[in-house]
C-alpha cells in the first residue's frame, strides 16, 4: 500500500467520527471513554498524516532525482557505445 493511499484511507473516515455515534455505546462511561479516545486519536492521526504527506513528497523528489540521474548515465553510456561503434 502506498503512502498516498494510506493517507487517503485514514482521512476518508477519521476515528473522531466515532464520537458522533457515542449514543450507540449505551453506558455513559463507555461513551465518554470512546469520545476521549476518538479525540486523542484524531489529534495523533492528524500529525501522522501530515508527516506522511511530507515523507511522500520527499520520496517523490528522490525518485525524480534518481530517474534523472539514471537517464543521464544511460545517455552517456549510449554515447560512449555509439562512439565505439563509429570507430
């Protein structure tokens, strides 16, 4: 699973939405605990997704840099090979 897909899935249905369903837990103590968990979890996941997006961006830059360097090496080797064939 790619980083972007993971972030999209996390953002699609955040855990904090559990707080909207608190009444379905019956007991007020359980509902309160779930609400508190959802609030804290959302806060942590928000920071995590921000970090994951930053990592994804940096990985994409690295991929582009490697691809560019690889292409330059291929071009140089092709040129050297062509020079050898022309001799």
